[in-house]
């Protein structure tokens, strides 16, 4: 039995193709295919459909991949506990974070953590849609908004305010809206969530704000921020993203009554390893000491 062939098969299911798996592992594509075929011969079942270009797992392939994820998660946890027995966090640790305004601060936090715990091998992945990952694919996931999976534990890092901003260039050309009703005369940049639903603007009490048809609609809050900076229109962005531009005077908050707060949290499976607990404690303390 080859554990490395099983690791390779699991990597194949995550990478999505033989070519991508070969690039990740530094192997030839033919080598990846040969080792998958060897695993199939060992188990006596087909794991991959071979019709068409896209990778498609058989039912047996799906069952094996799910089981291997559980096995390797347990193995990582045991190895982490063993390495941490000497009192210092050690071993591999996987963190997923959203591609939003906390990225620079997150990088500084993680750099400080790794310098304090040099025996930890940290893997950081950034993305837009946390739903693409199963609980347990990562040791810790950063989540904007409120917890959506009741099976996960959660620790809040801080609460970020979301409010309306416009560039000074836009306001000089179009004027500043004096009321919610006046928004109907302005250019709006709209954000949609990962289910493709419009993210509504709300007052602090939760009341939804009526807005005109958008001039731009996008999934990414980073794009909203960029379009606002370019003077395209009014958009809603996190305070953590707009802080520098507001201080420099290139952006201005408008209609301050349109503001909500959302938490940035760390979510993780119950019973985290010693190394995961070290990261959770470190990040919680780091943001507790950070400037407001």
C-alpha cells in the first residue's frame, strides 16, 4: 500500500486535472496518470472516468477522496500534537482568508506568528467564496459576516463597519446626496454575494435602503472600492479598506446613517490541535492589541 499514491490522488481531486496536479507536485503528467492507474489496480476499482477532457470521479473515487480527507486531517492533527509536545507549536497549518481589505494586516499578523513559532509550516490561501471548501479542509477559516455553519466553532477578531463613500472627483461633478431620497439621482455601484443576490444597503436598524439601478454590479468588494476611487459612483465598502483614502481626503463618507457592522471571525472544527490553538490565541491577542 502506497500512502504517497493516496496523497497524489487526493491532490488530483483538489487540483481538478492531471496537468494541474503534475505542476503542483513537480511531476510529469504521464507519471501522475500511471500512479493513479496503479492505485486503481491495487484497489480493484475505477476511480476516474476517462471520457472527455474534464476530470470526473467515479462513485468509488468520490468515496475514496472523502475518506482520505478525513484520514489526512487526523494524521496532520496527530503529527501536530506530537511535534508540539515539547511546548512549542510545530507542524503544518492551513488557513483560508477572504480577499478583502484586511489582507495587509493579516499578512503582518501571520508573519509575526511564524517568527514566534518557526517550526510551523503555514499555508495561506485567499479566495472569494468560502463555500468552495468543506469544514476541515482548512484548520482555520476567516469569515466575514455571521457564522453560517453551526457545526463550526467561532472566535470574533473585530467588527468592521460598512458605509457609503464617494471620491472627491465624483462629488465635485455630481454633488453630495443630502438625503436617502436623493440617492435616486446618483450613480450606484452594486455588490452581489456568492449566490448572485444583491447585497442591500441598510441603515443601522436593519432597514433596507432603496437604490436606483446600478451603473456597475460586481461580486468583489475590492472592485467596488476601485470603481469608487476612480469616480464612477457611490459604493459601500468596509472601513478597514477605506481608512487610508478617507484620511488622505481622496474619499468622503456620504449619508452616514447608512452603516452596518459585520464581524471578522475565525471559524474552525471543534477540538483543534495544539498548533491550531496557538494560531487562534495569537490572532485573537494580536487584534485585541491592534489600534481600533
